[in-house]
């Protein structure tokens, strides 16, 4: 006879946009659902959003609710996956910034990794907090007043953070522990670090060499890229004309 699932009855929001890191959304979602949680993908637009495997396009994920449809009050916890693109889009959205602030104001659990903390930085929540992230955004965290730790998991009160997909096994275990706790969560769970870990001396090799192995674009991709370049060029010409006229 199996015991009761640890997250039965919990409702989790996974906030992501196009360009989310594939494994950082799908692996935690599967683990959460296996523990009985209901997980909804919340995003900037309806339909399906595109995942990425580093620089390579991945599979799409169905969006359950857009930010204007999602009420933070109905969720018990928040998952913020990373990726090079998704967090950058989300941090520019006032709705997304309000969404994460609502969770933190109520001391609800927030689990994030990789570039996910970018949104916490732009929501002005990082000052005085300690967290891990992809090393490339270490300086963003430090300049926002946070303490960056180069560790596979960092727990600070209602926050759990990790550096990237290499930390997923430890991240998932700690995330389930965090989400299973009663909230609001007040006390820090890790000893406070007074100084950030130093900057890395070089970027992770897996990211540094990934683009070198990508295939050349197909004919269709060349057309799309050409159209995008023309669109950007057209916008630049319009902007220049407006400057000249003014």
C-alpha cells in the first residue's frame, strides 16, 4: 500500500515564455505531478510556447493560462524555469513582475534555476537574498544587492535556486521538499553568506561550444531569417527618417 503523495491538493504555477530551457520545465513538472500536484503553465500568450535545448529549438509546451488570466492567490507555489530567452522576455513584462511579487509577498514557495532569477531581479526582490543561478547572471544578482552562491542548491526562506540543468536531480528533490512545507515560510533555511562567490573565469564549456555543432539553416529558415532582417532594417530606416524629420 502506497502512502499519500506529498503534494496532493497543491496547485503549482510554472511561469515560462518562448525560449524556456526544455528540461528545466518538463523534468520538474513531471516530478511535481508524480507527487500529486496540479501544475499549470502560465505565460505571456495563449497557445504553445517553444522550448530550447541550449541554442537548439526544442518541443512546444501548452499554455494553460496567460498572465492576465492567472490569479496568484489560487496557487500554492511557483516554478520559474530558465533558458537564455524566456526569462529575458518575462522580466520585461509588468504583469510577470507583479505575478512573482505576489508570491513573495505571501511568502509562498518559489523555485527557480539557471536564468530564472532574472525575473526576480527585475521584480526588485533580490536585495538581501542569497541564491544560485547560471554563472552568466551572477553580476546581475550582485548588482541588485543579492548574494550569489556557486552551489547546486541554495535555500533562502521561501526561495530555492540552482545553477542550471546540471543541478536538476538535486533541484527537484529540494523543490518537492520546499513545496511540501506549510506556508507562509519565514525562516532562512541556509546559513547566511556574507559575500558572493567569485566570478567564473570562463563560461561553461557546454554552452560555449553548443552553437558550433548546430546545423546550417534550411532553405525555409534562411527565408525566415531574411524576412526578419528586412523587418529590422525597415524599422531602422523608419526610425532614422523620424529623427531626420524631427
